[in-house]
C-alpha cells in the first residue's frame, strides 16, 4: 500500500489480512489433527425420521417445567447445529435449563436427491408429520414453534393450509415475510 491509499481501503485490506491469517491458522489446526469443540453436543434422541428429515428430542436431567414442548427448526440449507453450537453457547442448552421440553427438526443435508422437492413436500408432508410425531412423543395437545429464516416461511405456508391446529404459539426469526 502506498501513502496515497485511502484510509477505508487500508482498513479493508487490514481486515482481509486478519481474516486470512485466522483461516490459515484454522487450516493448520485441522491438518495437524487438533480437535475443535464438537458442534451439537447436547444429548438427544432421534424420535422420527422421513426422507432426510429427523426430529430430535433433547434429553433432560429433570422434568420439564412447561407442559407444552417447543419445536425449533431453520431453513432447508443451514445446519441445525447453529442452535446448539457448544456447551455454554447453546440455545438448546438454555431452553432445557429454563424448563422447556425441546425438539429440533433437522432437514438433513440437501443434495441432488432433493432437486425435485418443491415447497409442498415440506409444507404439506414433512413439517406436519414431524409436528404430529412430536405431539405423539411428548403426549402434548399442542406445541410452541420457533422457526428461523426459511423455516418461518415454511411454517406460515403450512398455517395457511390449516393442516395443524395444535400450534399454541409461533415465533419467527429472520423470516423474509
């Protein structure tokens, strides 16, 4: 960089250099076999499965304080471990600690086998079936939903079909509606 380089450009290149140094360091850690914190480490059981989708029920050390379970899910491409990054930095862990019975719907990793799936596969088939499986597993009459990003869009589409009357509450985060 020359003395004539504007401050904002210097700042940009400085940030890029820092990011690339961190990437290089992390790459060397991976190559050397150093272990990283395990993502999605909170104990859970798969209670339902269809296609690639899985419904996970998180284990509790004590009985739930709230009778209505909570179901969390995200869009079709992101990974569900963002809800359970690692101990001490986990939404799942916090919900369990605060007395909730927690379920997560994971859509699986999309690939060419999913190329023909349209929204109706998720809205009319997988999401309602997962909710019914949750209700059966939890022996609850209704469910609280927390849907992130495209997960919220799928939920709103499903609600428009009036297939699932058992929804007690809905929270959508970063849903483009």
